[in-house]
């Protein structure tokens, strides 16, 4: 499981250890065999975060990252939920930043994004070891509104089901609004 998900495993004794899961800019520690998650301050993780990490570990099949970015709609089962996803992800980012491209760039950098040369501004984020996301912003003008999309590596469905990918996208939006 650790090898398929790209997660380091630390052996602590016979049938005992820890999975150290990089999650955004932090590391979550999942005890084994209990499978209880903690942050680096020894605080237990919220249930939804533990569930997301377990989904990742269970779903991971070791598929390589393709470096081919696709929209949420292009992921398996993403098309029927795409309008809702766009509404609470890219559309919310546009509401927050509008024509303020420099503010968008600053927020992405503070949230740990790495610049990518696509659109008016794009940033890649490593949510989980084998699950990168990209946010791409196209600055509008007086004739066309600004637009924003969250993109996923084509291999994302090898690591999380579509509902968990949607959660990662909404987490990225929250990270930008809090940075």
C-alpha cells in the first residue's frame, strides 16, 4: 500500500508502524495497524481528513503521474457533477479575485503553488504524493469575464474517487482564500 501510494512507511516494531503521508504542505501520520491519523503536533486529524487519506491509500494502484492536465469533467464520473464543482471551485476563485491577477498569484504562492506557464496565471499544487492539482486563471476584460479552472493530472482516478477529487478542489479554494 505504501509503495503504490508513494507514502513512506516507518517500522516501529513487529506488525507496528506509521505511514507518513505528505498532505498539501504538511505531513499526516497514520498509525498502523490502528489507522488513526495525527498531524505533526500529535493532534488527531478530523474524521473527514482521515477518511480522505484512507481513500487515497485504498484507491492507490501505483499508476504513474502523466503530467497531462484534465478538467474535472474529464475524470471518470466527473461530467455529471462538473457544473456543481465549477460553481464552488473556479467560479468562487473568480468572485474572490476578479481582475486582480497579482492578488491571485500572491495567494497561490502563499498557499505553496509552483508557477506554470498556462493561461494568464497557473500554479501546480501537490495535494498528496501522487495527486497534483493545477489552478489556471484566464484574466478577462470588458468583453469577457475572467475564468478559472482546477485541473487534475489524468491519473487522479487511480488515487481517489471523483467525490474525493472534488473535496481536494474545494480544499484548494479554501487555501487560496485563507492565504
